[in-house]
C-alpha cells in the first residue's frame, strides 16, 4: 500500500512539474512574440545578454559623439556663413576703393562712398561678434566675451584669445569649432599689422569731404583690402575643410548606428516565425500532457488489475 501511495505521489509531482515547465515556456514564448524581444533576462541567454550590454555601451558613446558632431557642424557652418558675408563686404569695399581712386569722381561721390564704408564697418563689427545657436561668440576663441570691442578713440580691438576650443567627435579625433577673430580680421601689410576695421574706417575718412588727396589714399588702400580678402579666403578654406571632415565622420557614425541596430536585432530580437512554431508545439505538448494526466489520474488499483 505504501508503494502504491509513493508511486502515485511521484506521478503527481512529475506530472505537475512537467506541466508547470510547459506553462512557463508557453508564457515566455507569448511574451517574446508580444514584445519582439528574445532575451528578457540575462539567464535567458547569458552570452547574448552580454553582447547586448556591450552594444548598448557602444551605442551610448556613439550617441554622445553624434551630438558633439551635430553641434560642431552647426558652429562651423555658422562661422563659415559669417566669413562668406565678410568676404562679400570686403569685395564691396574694394569696389568702392577703386571707384574712390578715380580722378573723375567728384567730392559728392566720394562722400557717398565714405558713408557706405561707415555702414560696412558697422556690419563688419556686427559679424565679428556673431554667436552660435547657444549665444557663444564664434570668433572669440575660448573667451566668453564679445570677440571685438571699441577701444579709445573708436578703434576696434580684439577682445578674445587665440585658443580655439576643440570638440571630440570620434575616438582620437577632435576638431576646432571655428577660427579666432585675430586670425580672421587681423593681418600684416608690408610687415605692418592692421585689421579690417582700421582699413575700412581709414578709407572712409580718406574719402570724406576735406581729406587731402583722396584718390591716392583710395589707391593705397587696395593692398590692405587685398590682404584682408586673402586672410578671409584662407580662413574660409580652413572652415570648409573642417566641415567636410565633420560630415565624413557623421556618415561613419550613422553607419555605426545602423550596424548596432542590425547586431542588436540579430542577437536579441525574436524570430517570430520560429517562436510561433515553438508556441504551437508547446501548446500541443501541454494539451497532451493535461489530457494524459486526467486519464491516468482517474485510474485506481482496481482498474489496473
């Protein structure tokens, strides 16, 4: 009698354990199909879970670098647009200098040119103090103050520094966000340092009514204007090269993002077709186990005899 009781108890325990395992598998498969995620816990696939954690770390770093590259691209692009505007102003200053150097131009014409040059000087000053989208000066280096200020006597002087902030956008790669104001607006003419503001204001003064020999002064200003144009062109090339390099790195970052998603999908996503097939198999086995359990558990010793 004891043997029969023990066997019956073991049968119940084995049957219940088997069905509980099947129900657990069934729930897991249903969850995998519903969420699309094959790995819900590390114990589901320790190797796969470790791989997913590694991919997440790479993704977080790539996201930071993508954000840095996006902000850097915005800053360099903004600086490049300002430099293009500066070059346009320089070209206009040169046209006005050529016109002012003509002996046929009367005093009224030179006065009109002088007034326009004053306006150009104001626009140059505004562009020199341009800021990025967050309000940070573009041409002040690492200084947070305006790049240029008016000093004694109205002279425009550089208020920033010569240090350009470099932004990390990839492993081992840092790119400077702009050029400094002294690089862009200051230059030498025959060994004498000057800046674009002094050239523009000086030319305006030379063409104002009552100034001596305005035509000669305008002719002499051409060398200074050409030096300003050459300086701006060099800085425009520098910014264009940096922007192109940022775009190359951004392309690589985008490709890495796609690669990460593909690997994550390969490692952690549910194969829906396979999961549905296993779900149907598990349901069939569970139903068969339940049916078998009911039939066997209804037997007694007399049925067996």
